[in-house]
C-alpha cells in the first residue's frame, strides 16, 4: 500500500513503494537447459544505485549477481523482478530553500505572518516593484485561504513520518547525482500518435476492440494504436514498440492514442466509477517549450467523460496553481460534464527530510497542486439505484509525498481513494503517462514511465 500514515488532515504517501508493489515480475524467456538462466539485466543496472538497491532488498544469502551473470535455478522457471530506479525519488534538499524562520519545523505562524508575506510580495518577485497583475493577486488570495490548512496538516504528517523513520531530518547525499539519469528515454510516443493519424482508416466493423497480451512481446504498431491493449494475467508483460521495451503491470489496460482518436476507448464499452484526469494545461512555460503540447479549454471540454462515466462516477482533475484553470474546472468544465464539485484536495511536495520543496509562500512556485473532486449527476433513476454505493467525500484532504523528479509523474491515488469507494470498481486515468494494476489508462504518452530503462533488475527468483 502506498499510504504510509493516515491522519485527519490526509495521507503521507510513498510513491516509489507503490510502483514497486505493482508486480513487475517477468518469467525469464532466456532459460537454458539444465536449469541455467542468463540474467537479462537492462542497461539501467549500470547506474550507481543498482548495487545499493540489491544490497538493501535482496533476500539471497549468496553474492549478488551482476549484469550477464548466469543464475542456477535448479530446473525451475526463473523470474526477473524489476523495480523503479530510486534516484528519481532522491529529493534530499528543497529546490529553493526557505528562510530558517519560515521552515516547517518552526510551527504554524499567525495570520499576521500571512498578511505580511502577501503585502511584501509586491517587491519580491524578480525584485520588481510594480503592482501584481490580477492573476497573481487571485493566486495570493487563494493561497491565503488554504495556507494554514496546508502548513498545519503537512506538519502533523511530517512529524508522524519522522517518528516512524520514513522521513529523516538528515539525508545523506547520494554518491552520484542526476548525471546517472538518462536525459531522454524511449521513442517519441506523442509524435508516434500524431503519425498514426496518417495510417489507413480501419473499417469500424473490422476494428478489434481489445488486444489481449500473450507471451509475444512484439505488437504491430497499428494494433497498439488502434485498440485497447489489455494485460489480464497475474504477471507483468513486456511490449516492444519502435524497438523500445515497456513494462505492463498485471491486470491493467491502456490505449496509446491522440485525443482525436478516442473512439477505441469508447469501443472498449466499459463504464468507470472513478475517472482521474491530468490535462496538459496551457501556460507560458509550455508555450515557450516545444517539448510539451497543451490543450485549450475548448478541447478539454470535448473529452467524452459522460460517455465513459458510470452513474455517480467520481471525477478527479489535477489543476495547476493558476486560478484561471481552477475556476474553469469548477465553473465551466464540470457543469458541462454534469459533474457536481464536492471537494478541493492538495498534493504537497516534500523532501526526504520533510521540508517543502519550495517555500510555502514562494511567488515563483508553490509546493502544492490542487485536485478538484466531483461526482457525475446523471439519470435520476440510475443515480438513486446506485446511491448506496456512494460514500461521502471530505471537503479537504492533503496528499503529502516526496515527488518524482520526472516531469508530471503524479503520485498514485489508488490508496487514498480506496476508503471512499466500494471494492472492485472500474477506474480510468486520462492523459496518463504510466500504468497501474486494476486501471485503464489513456494518453498519447501512456507508456512513457513504463519504459524499461526507468527500472532496474532487482533479482532473479525461482
């Protein structure tokens, strides 16, 4: 379970542990006669953290095998277990340090401190002395409303994490830094989805609704891009796309496609009790960068959430700290989808020592992001029929975690939402960049963080 501690304020979450509990075990296909198996460790095992990962978690009493080592399995099928590379969660220091008197350990300041911060902020951002624009003033006003909840709630969860040893005030510096992390991994999935639009159209009557993974790892690109791919087995699978390998966790399904090619998801004919959405919001930095695409408000409204949602579906949308986007979700998007807003939760990002990754009152970036939770208000008879399955959603909760250093790798919501849902619900993530057991995931980069180079081989097991 990804939840380390649960308090009234919210949850302290271990994102890395969640990934590694997804069941990334592969039956070794490179088995040799007489029970000899060649260890097929991926190139990422050469990074500086592999040895420490093996030493910390391997249950073997003998020497730890290295890349290319031959493993004696006594004639039994060998399994290779993959774990996510831990250096992506080595956030030991804040990205921008807060002044000592503003750090989390000092307790919660009085309201006058908030007023001082807001009042003095006019001259603090980029040392400018002009009046803030309306968007910045709206953001400050919102921050002043949620600041105490975030600070006090995070303090209590951090204290619990320090007491249990999950967090440590003094974090040892890793022996090697981010130069061990590949700058670019995998093929251009978004570009591939764009190119797929040029492929010959498939007749709807001939179109395959779902491709179930078997022992074959190679799937024709057109199949992967034109229907939902499903791993219904109890073990992980490896799929190969454009010469790149991606890990698919057990009991998961996905559609790799552009937003203009969502019909295969509708053809899958599932209705979802939970829909999590992480839209590529438009902002200045995205506009300046050619690395990421974004969607307009009009395009986001075209997502067929009502067609995908079961009665009383819980809809959760990640929102940046721009008030324009928050108001759009609550005042336009949710009403357009017949979704009633229920709550605003916050994801708070901390270091391994329990500090905010950015000062709480920073005008440049905040150490938190917003989640807007709502429920579909559909047909009255259907809604009443399923009303016994609906559990109340708290108006405010915190999800506190050490963030992944990979851009937009959000923490899992499976553990925190579980207590508000009935068992065996259908869950969907839109604009996903990774997969989860028990979930259907869609996006034009849905396999991005499943690339095998983000993982390392932990051990071979018989």
